[in-house]
């Protein structure tokens, strides 16, 4: 969990509430009647492949794109009816760097503070906070175009936080950033959640999704599953996974691929991850694989069902959604 507060999610205030949110572009439905509820101090992750509708959804939630249908509230403010008031309560970090490469870091943040209407002592205090809290003092006089991508993300985050928003939207905030910078960025996100900010983050990184308090899987414009990372991984997969550990297990691969019950085989660290077709009898599949190994003279060290990783759950949920849509 991102927040260390003893306050439960149920006791917190609503930061973001979207109901029936929809956006059409002509005949194409980019976002299809989704509901999102994020509370103060919560990190909510919107997980999906490129083209799933995440960015369109976040642009509507930020008031940058008018919904075709649905309602959005930021705290108690109606985003559609009172967009200016609602936008004053939010910070937004876009997927692409949106500040000025030919200005220094300090010049960029001063410009952004002016756009937010900050003046005098408050402006000075917020700029000092941004440089100190995000560890950017050494880069004050450096052109934004010359700093590493990880620090560009920090600068964009600093700009989004200058006016002390109650809600923060992060659209693929660590895309292209090295692993260390990603970890540091997430530590900043945790600190912000602990301060009471409601955070919605879109990502396609499975390891980052595990850092969120709650997740929603988005696919072809719809939310197809939602819950905590732990609860999502506890759900039984439509396509069970077996792990085969044997010194010469690759000798069985060619024949296994020919079996109708086998959906996918993934070699991993000298083992085989075997994904079965939906509705396969797992016990019978295990026995059949053991018989094949014996025929091939392969001694099995271990063959058993395994708990799915988040990526396995994600793939399974999306396949089920596609299957229902096709039927």
C-alpha cells in the first residue's frame, strides 16, 4: 500500500469520481462507460496496453477533453459544469514532456508558478519546496533540454505540484526512465499519497502496478477488472498455469505444443511455464505430462500449478473480455 496512514480507505474523502464516462470520436468509442473512484491518500492505477483508452480517460478526468457522456467530480466539484474550479484542484503530468527545453529548470518552474497565479511569498515558498523536496537544486540553472529524462519527469511533477493540488494525475510518468529513477519517482508518489493527495496513475509496467493501492485493468475502452493487486492475483485464472522443472524438459516441448489442451509454453530459467486452455482438467493434464516425460526418459523434478503473476492475470482477463465480446 502506498499510504502508511492508519485511516482506512472507507474513511477517506472522495478525490475523483467518474460515472459512465464515455468518449466517442465519430463512430469509434475510445472510452466506454467506465466508473472510477479514487479516495484521498490513495494511489489508483489504470493498467492497460497502448491504445486501451487510458490517456483519453485521464484527459477527460483533467477537464482537457469533454466527455461524450458521463459525470466527473473532483472532490465535491463537478468537472463538466465547473471545469475551471475543478482544474484548480488538480495537477497533471503528461505522458510526454510538456515544458520548455530552451528555458532553465528554474525559469520553467517560475513560469508555471505564474500561470497558476502564485505571487510573492507563496510563490517563493512553493518554488523552494519544489527544489528541495524533489532534489533539484543542483539543476536550477541547467537548460531543461539538457537534463536526463528522469529529472525531466521530476521537473514536470514539481510544476504540477506548485499550486498544492488535492488530486494528481500521472500519465505513464516513468515511461522510458531507467529503473533507479523509476524507483525514486515512486518514492515521491508514496510521499505525496501520505500527505493526503489522491493519485491516479496510468502505466503499462506490471511491476509498477503492484505499487498501487488499487488497480483497474482497461481494455478497448472498458474497465474489465478491478481490485487490489493481491485480490486480482488471488482470482483463479481461466487458463491455469503449470510449472515444469526437469533437467531435459526441452525434449518434451515439441510434442507438448501439439496438444490441444496447451495454450502457451514459455521457457524460463531452465523451466517451462505451461499455460493450459480454459476448462482443462489440471490433474489430468499433469498426469499426461508425466507420462510423456517418462516416455522421453525425462526425470521431472517438479510439476505443479503455480500462483499467477500480475501479468498472467492481466493477459487472462483481457482474453476473457475478448472472448465475451466475440460471442
